[in-house]
C-alpha cells in the first residue's frame, strides 16, 4: 500500500504563502501543512485554518530566521547580538562546535508549540525550517519536546524517494546533492535520537532536491515512483506578493511554480488510478507505526530507490 502526505511548509510566512497553501489544499493534493509560530502572517494562517478544520496542521519549528519567542537571555546561543535568530550558517557552525545547549533548543521549541496551542491549533507533527533537525542535537531536542506534548510524528529530513531521471527537471543539482549527501550522513544518529523518544516518521521523504523546481512533470514523476509505505512529499506553494519579495527567502516566484503543480485538481484522480492513498499526519495519528522499513536500507545505492539524478 502506498500512502502519500503532501506537506506544505511555511504556513504563516506571508499572507500570499498562506493563500497559496489553502488553495492547494482546497483544489489540489496538499493534505498537511506546518505553521511558523514566529511567522509574520501567523494570525492570518490561524484564521484561515479555522475556515478549513480538515487541514492537518503541524508546527514548523524555526531556529534560524526572524525573532524568537523565548526571552533572548535564555537562548543566547541561538541569537545574534540584535536579539534575532543568528541564521542557518551560524547555527550550523555552532552545532558543529558543540556550543548550542540542548536546553535552549528545547525551550524555544516549547515556546513555539505553546503559541500554536494558545491559538487553538493542536499540532499533529513537527518539522523544522531549513531542516535543522537533521542534526542529532536538534533532533534529540525536537523529539523530547514532541514526546512532552504528545506529538507522534516528526519529519524524516533525508531525501530517499526522489524520482528517477530527476536531472531533467533542473540543471543546478550539484550543490544540492552535495548538501543531501552531507545530511544523509547524519541519518543514523537522527534515527537513534528520535527512536529513543518513540517518535514516528514516514518511511520515505522527498521534495528536497526538487525544492523550487517542483513542476507538474516533476510531481507526476515523483508520484509514479512512489514506493510502498508512507511517503512525505515536501512542497512550498504560495503566491509571490510584495511581502514575499521583501522577505529573506530564496523561494519567491518558485513558490508559484510549485503551487501550480500541487493545486492541480486532476492529480487526485491520478492518485486513485495508481492506488495511492492521500493521507495526513492527523489521519495516521491513531494508526500503528509502519515499522520504519526504511531503516533496513537507509542509504540506497545511486540509481535505486529514486536516487538517480541522470
């Protein structure tokens, strides 16, 4: 059986991103989203989620961009002298040096989840902005907080289900594949950290390599190549408005490309024809774990399991 979660990141980033995610949920195949507790359009996202109570909402934990929700003197290793998050590059460097206390990560994660709860949003899953929980220290902190709040599902942030022939959907995969290879080296430690807290994860994850290039053709190829088990397909739909143009994200007009793909209503019938069950983290919350079958072979050889980039 092939189950698919189409998960839209960055709910709450801007109002244009919010509208795009909601449109893709109503018209297309987006089944889940994750909400930025410190996003500029957080309140707008909460209001929209109330219009669509069927939309599965998780927490998009953010340790790299914008203002934290914790007092800065309690998370001093996560912030710059100006009191904002220090950024992805500095966080990565500090993690490599071992200078980020786990208690600070947990404190900020807890504050962000609590903001969702205070707004009436009960998160069904956790993931992180810029995949920071690929690092085992962040993964451990996220998993501990997930258990504290009885959140069952955490994203597996390691690409292992890209469609074959992915190279034809874009030309600049060199650096991204290097980044993917580096991240995947962290997978064993990630597995140990999250398993210790009894977290559940989809068997497969895809969307990292195709971020910003998730056209309809790339999406169809991804769906055709789905493996048995639960796959999470990450996407970033949105409308590129003035607010998004001014933001620090690299994904601007590319979000409209992804929106056109995942908001295509014709894909629902294609999923049914291929025997793919569109689901969400909420739907899976009460179901037994799949056994994490990917653990048996976390690093498929190139050219297998959708890893070929030719």
